[in-house]
């Protein structure tokens, strides 16, 4: 009878879940603080530019707290299989997705809203999930049109639009 791999023990798993949930909640708090700097109320509209990131960060904080609670009470689902390190394609997917989200977060004020809304799903579908070009473009266009119509036209929110 062989001993279980060192990374599957309960104390090791608890440590990983505790660190993971703490990082999740830390990221949520950083996003919340940043969204407060944008403002939750707008000058020309009811909703400010920081409201949506605040809502997303609130859910992220809630998920991190739930993850921590489950880890500390022993309610996290366990598996007999060891956790595997992502292969090269997995690491590439993580890096591409992270870079796209980071670029949009940093450059959002300088980019056109429609370009951002098209670019994120297009890049993720095309380069992370390997979808065909036509499907990636179609999904990007559909998401762009729907989000622009709902936010800019339907709710009357001012979205960044590139002007020469």
C-alpha cells in the first residue's frame, strides 16, 4: 500500500483553499477600492462608472468568503486524484485571458466601448477555445451589439466612444 501524494492531504488542501480564498477576497477588495475612485454615481446619469466593477467585486468577495467558509468547515469537495499543474496549452489560455482582461481594464478609458466589447469575446473564443474565425467574430459582434443597445441606448449610460 502506497502513501498518498503529498499534495492531496487534508492539511495541504486546507492551506491551498485558504490561500486561494484569501487571494480571491484580496482581489475583490482592490477592485472595490478602485471602483470607488471612479465613483458610484454619475454626474450626467444615475449610474457612475464604478458601479459595475463594485457589483462584480462584491460577488467575488462573496464567493471568496464562501470558499473560505467551506474550506474551514471541511465542506470542500475532495478528490482522490492529485491536482495537476496546467500543461502548456492551459498556461497559454490563462495568460491570454489574463492579458486581455488586464489590457481592457487599463485601456478601457482610451478604447472605444464597442472595440472592448468585441475584442474580449473574440480573443478568448479564438485564441483560448480555438473556435473558428467566423464564430468568434459573430459572437463578438453579437455581444457588442446587445451590450451597446442595452447599456447606451436602453439605460442611457455614457460609454467610452473613440473620437478623432
